[in-house]
C-alpha cells in the first residue's frame, strides 16, 4: 500500500497555539485535501521504528508482509493514507486518534471523527476486510461502490458484444475505461484487465493499437 513519508502528529506547542482541530487539519493535510476537493477518509497507519525494542518486530511484519499485497493497494485507493511516526509523535494525541499500543490503524472522516480503529492485522486479507468494513460504514459510499461495480460488469459485457461485431477499437476503449478506474476491488476489474490485453494483441495484429484511455 502506498504510504507517505511519516506525518508527525506533533501536539505540544503547535496544538496549544492552533487548537486541536486546526492543528490536526493542517498536520494531517485535511485543509489541503479540501482545497483539492478530496473527500476520501484518511487511513492512519501508526508506525513504530523497525528497531523499536517492543513494537519493532511486529511493525516490520506489517510493512513487509501485510501491506505488500495487491488487494491492500487497491482498497487503499479509496483512502488518503498517512503514516504516523510514533517515535516522534505526541502519544496522547495519537491515542485520541485511535492508536493502539503497537502498530495499528485508524480511519478518520473529513470532520476528524474516528470512524474505525484496529490493531494491525496479521494478514493482508484481514486488513482488507477491516478497510472495507470501515468504508461501508458510510452507506452513501457503499451504494456508490456497488453501482460502480455493476456499471463495470455492464461495460465488460457490452465490450464483448462489440468484439463479436468486429468493433475492436470501440471494445478496447470501453474496457480501458474499466482498467483505468480507481474501482479495482471486484473480479470484474481483473477480467477487464486481461481482456484489454487480449484486445490489444488483436489490434496489434492489424497494426491499429489504440492509445491508452485517459
């Protein structure tokens, strides 16, 4: 999963000067995200140094094994992921955001409320399950995701019909729309990705490989 460089929850004088809410909006990038109209929830990864005497080994397992998986990366597209450096962060403030005693995760809504928090799972599958559960607490998101997956299935079916009628370029354009989407969590995306490759091979044989969809 793509995690940024450590974002330190400083607390202390910065929090005292600005107030908790303003301090968090700035330090966790909420104000910048709002300016970009990025309404994704924030996924905080409370990260300990790998050489930490107590939490280092477990954190290393999370970084090297749990996070390093394709499905985790795909579900992470629905979040704005940030890594919290627990060695230099204000522990009290981090705990108020959902940090557990060891490596852990929390999901923050745009209003800074903690939507979910959990200790770091020991498998990628369990992390995906926790990420999905946190997202689906937002019923509007769950409905939007279901609608997007349904639309992808219809697009793939339509592309296959177009191919049967010899309209390869149009079929490829349609599956490229699926392949370049941020919604990559249903098996239909994998089928569309493989199908796009097959169509490109057919088009290459006729020397008419189209440009990638934007």
